[in-house]
C-alpha cells in the first residue's frame, strides 16, 4: 500500500497535539520534577531530595500500607462478586432480567461525590440507616468513622458497590462470547453446572478476569474521592489515607510539587509492575 | 413433571432467592438517596427508620441553592460535558480513522505510545498538567481548563480505530475512484456507518465528564467556576449545611444519568464492554 503521510497527519495532528501536551509530556515532566527541589525559586536539581524523603517518610508508608491493604482485600472480593453477578445475569432461567441488570449496573453512572455523600449519611453513627438496621436485629452500632478498621471497611464497601457492576458488564460481554455448544456438549456428557463453571467458564474467561483485575487495581491504587469525602480527608487520624490523598495533600495543599511527583511515580511504578504481570498471565502459550 | 424440569425449576428458584436480596442491597443506596432528598434535615437526623420518600424536595433544593449556586454549577457542568464530548468524539475518531485506514511514517510509534502508556495512572500527569494550565497558561477557573486537558483520553482513538478497520475497504475505494476527497469520505461515508460506535463512545465520554471530580476540583476552585460535583463536594463535611440539600443535589446529578442509562442501555454497555476488547 502506498504511503499517505500528508492525508494521515491531517486527521491525526489535532489529537496528537493534545495527547502530546497533556499526556506524553506530563509523563516525562513529572519524572523530571520528582528530582527537583520545588519549594525554592527557581527550582533546583536535587536528585535525592524527594526520593530520599519518600524513603524515610512514615506518612508515605502509612498511605502505601493503606492503599495495598484496600487493594488486596477489596479487589478480589469485588471481582469475585462481579463474576457471580455476570454468570447469574447470563442464566437463561432468570426472569425480569432487565430489573436485575438495572440494580447491578446503575451504580456505574453514579458520580463519586453523589455516592460519597449518600454513604456518609447511611453510615452515620447515631442517625445512619445502617446502624439503625443493625440495632433493629439486635446488633450494636458500629462507629464507622472514628475507628480505623470500620472506616477501612466502609471505604471498601463503598468502592465495591460502585464498581462491581462495571466489572460485571465487562465479564458478561466475555461470557456471551463463549459459544453455547461448549456447554451443550458438557451437559450431554452429564457434567454438572458447578463443574462447568470451574472447568469451562473460568478458564475461558481468564483473560477478561485478569483485565478487570488490572483495571481495578490501577483504579483503586489512585483512590482519592472516597477517603477524601466519606472518611473526611483520610480519617480517622490518617487511618484511611491513600497514596492518592497523600499526592493531593502534598501537591495541592502544601504545593510541594517535587515530592508529590515522587509519590505519583511510585504509583506509576506499581502500575507498570502490575501491567507486566498481566501480560505474563495472559501470554500466548507458545 | 419430569425430574429434569423439576431440577430446572429448583435451580430457577434458587437463582432468584439469591439474586433478589443482592439486587435489593445494590439498589438500597440509590433508593436512600431519593428518600433523603425528600426529607427535612431534622427527619434525616432523627432516631426513627424512614424508608419511604417524603415531600420536602423543593425545600431541600432551596437550601442547597442557598448553600451554593448549584443551578449555575449545573449549567457549567452541562456545557462542559456537551462541548467535551463533541470535541473528544471528533478528535479521537479522526485519529482512529487515520490509524485504521492509512499507511504513514510513524504509525507504529503512535500506536506503541498510546498502548504503552494507557495503563499508567492518571495521577502521574496531574501535577504537570496543573502547573501547565494554572501557572504557565494562566487558565485556572476557565472553561478551557475544564474542557481541553481531559481531551488527551485515548480510549476513543482505540475504539474508533477498531470500528473503522472493521469496515470493508471497497466502500471507501469506490468513493476514491469517483474522486471524492478523503475528508468527505471520512465525514459522509465512514462516520455515518460508525453511528452505533459513536453513540457508545459519546455516552461514555459524557458520563466521564459529567462525573469528573479531581481535575475540576483542582483547577476550577473559584465559586463561580465550579462544576456541579465540585460545588456539591465543598458542602460535604461542613458543620452548618443542609444534608437534605446535599441529597437533592446528589439526586439532580444522578437521576438524569439513570434515565439516560435506562434509555440507552445497549450503547452504554457496548461502550463499557469495549474497554475489554482492545
């Protein structure tokens, strides 16, 4: 095929300009900023200034610990739930399918601020509906906001509610691409439904499950709005502080761009590592 | 009844017995959002269990409007989301078209950079974007700041590249033989054929812009320039604030999107599911 450079770049250039200015260059720039002391004018090159501070900063380890803790608990729970939702929504036995789909998929369109506000009210200590319902079945109230463990649990519950259906949509699309005759053959061979799930559905769905997991890990890694609004700036006492919140406080409250960039690149490093694991898990067996 | 159909019935009952409580739990926060938005503040903070809507929505809305100019903020959010969606669909489908249908120098590099950076967290570009827009360009608290930087999103490029490369080449070659210019082929042949994909993309982009919180929070923090989620967010955590009002705002942000979701479910789901078929 002959080259069509001029035509192609006429279509490509407008997007490419924006993409370069607001994505490619900032990726490089952020890396460079992390090696500069940015609270002096002009900024000066100081390679160990931010990274040295990061390595010795208890606030960083606290945020990293909280973020990883949320990751390792919330993501597997949510993905498992999403798989269950997708498989059951795909069942030919299901009646009023549209209603169930609406229930699980509706949170996908709800904004972070709106749902954070609702969760704050619902989990209020004295007047929240959740504690009232707990009391009505004889259970004690939980102080969701003043203790670290319930506060972390609340963040995980909120994020799971918001994103499980999103993952279920992706998984459902994957399920529907599995040809029916695979299951028909298994049913003829008297393979039970449970066995079919573990020996047919899960292996065929694996690349999509891994994709959802990676997407969720990278999303949860940047968790910001929920600890910002629901548990009020990472409370109690930094108990739900995440890397996203640390970046926000350092970058935009203390205006310490260099240090915030080091935090940002820590997240990027984690994301790259996770993406490599994904590529390895879904590699073509040669 | 045969035992086979009996076991079918049993499984159907078990399925619904499991899924119904889960669906009720999942709908509960949305239902409570509506209930709270119709309750007076002293009703929200009272010991009784209230699960049904009251009739205080208008008062709550007035309280919200007193706490922050929410109507103005909604106006900004709608205008920004519409403009952003239009521009992003246009830019990314042009780029997707170029990548799908032409051979050119640098094509491999462009695709490699897009794919190679797509899983990087957005947080990485936040600080340079902020410095650039607020300090270098002096554009904080403007519409441009809300609309232009998020246009970097490459989801649409990949999505539209996929859509255009699945179309048969003969279609476009026939037009070329007739001497039709390339941009006319793009506008009047390719785009109309890609209508379902454009709809899915537009819905996803509109929703992303409508719900966007972090960037607008950072860049447009002046009262008159806030988007609706940011304006609502400033009220959360204040001591003297109407929670019924906040809930009325949450309903106004959410219910229109739920209606759109119900009406355009197919496109919505196509747009989200497409994220997986890169």
